[in-house]
């Protein structure tokens, strides 16, 4: 076997061994994304912006159904949230402006602003996961979600 081929095989085996030692599958780094959610149209800086990321219709807009969620302070009409290490797949995002910081978005439409991925109109109801979903198949992705 040529020396160059042996070196390449050794280097590849070493990479796999190092990833395994770190507890990571060999392809994990290539199959995870950094997702940046850009929320536009916030009416005030009061309270926090809450976000939820869903990966299926069965979990979409269900309490406890988000695969990732969080809250961030608001410092203007646009907020950026970055989510690292999101496995490749299909996702939908819901966001809400929790103005009173009670941990919930008011159930009455219009009481607190909200938005959903792939939806650019004021919400009178939540769209389906099928309408809200988008593919994550690249290392870095930016999704803009208007809030009304």
C-alpha cells in the first residue's frame, strides 16, 4: 500500500477516534446547524421575546412540545436569537412578545404580539406545521419571522 494512502487512512481513523472519544458521532459536526432567528416588528422594548422551535406536526404549538426554546431581552424593533447545534431536519418557529413577563403569551390574539415562520401576516390563528416548516440542511441559516 502506498505511503500516502496509509497516511490518509491513518488521519481519517484518528479523526473518527477523537470524535468517538469526545462522545460525538463521526458526522455530527457536519449535520448540525447554527440557526439565527431574526424577529422584526416588535412594538416596544417592554418584557421579553420568547421563541419555540418545533420539529413535528404532533408537537407544533403544544406546551412542552418545543425541541428548543428560550427568552431574550428586547432592545429595539428587531431581535436576533442564535441557536447552535440544531440537528439537520425540518422545523417551525413560533415567537411571542411576553410584555408582562408572566411566562406566557396572552391567548387573546392581539393582546401580545406573535409570529410564526413562513407567515407574514397578522395571526388570527396558528398555521399548520406543514405551512410553517422550513428545512435546515446547511451549517448556517437565517430565518426572518415578522411579529404582529
